[in-house]
C-alpha cells in the first residue's frame, strides 16, 4: 500500500485512456448500451483516478495513493464505428492487488 506510479504507453495507433477503480470483478461494473463503464454510476468511493486520453505513440504517467485491496484497471474509450466499439468490452481490462 502507498503511492504507485503507473506509466501508460500507447504503442498502437488508436486513442486510449486508463482508469483505476477499487474492485475485484470487472463484470460487476455498470456499463451502458455500448459496453463502456458508466463512470457516474460507479459505487461511492470506487473511482481512484485516470490517465486521460493517450494518442497513438504517446505515453503519460500518474501517481496514485492506494490502500491495500483489489483494483480494476481499464480503457473506457468507445470508438465511433457502426456499431460502436467499447475498449472495455473488447477486454482492455485487468485486475491487480495492492498489499
């Protein structure tokens, strides 16, 4: 537990972002009809932070103060296609545990 620096490197061509929420089950997160996580409907105090939009070929970093527990890390971008393509629904999600 403590401060954790996350470096996000977008090595592809699509735009991405990175959100961290407290939790251990990505399937329990509220999603809209496009498959994106509804950030305003997250449980109280679940939202930890984010690294905003990363264009292809860029990187950014941020530090987060994390208590011991389980967290979900995911991209919440929806690409405007027909039909829309949610990065979260496509599996751009991972869990991790802070001890």
